[in-house]
C-alpha cells in the first residue's frame, strides 16, 4: 500500500472512530485538524522514545564533547 493510500485509510478509520465516540459530527476540516494533532503527538512521542532508547543503549555524547568538536570544525 502506498503512503497516500495508507494515510487515506488511516484518516477514514480515524473519522469513523470519532463519529462512534462523539454524539455530534464535526466538519471535515475539524477532523483533519484533530487527525493532524494526533499524528503530531504520535510523532513526538516516538521521537522522545527514540531518544530514551539511544540513552539506554549508550548512543549519546555529552554536550561538552559536541561543543568541543564544533569548535574544532569552526576554527
């Protein structure tokens, strides 16, 4: 399934779930805003989790090391 098809399917499912959960239906534009907000939250949560995973696996560098490397590159 291509990305656009998957997104359309996900959006359709999201709207159907919202309609089942709410007593009133919203305008299409409202559903789009809600869907985008949910995806943004999911993306942010995934990025934070990735950072925690990197930290737990030792795939991090100290800020001092990064700053020292930047100073060397800029001089």
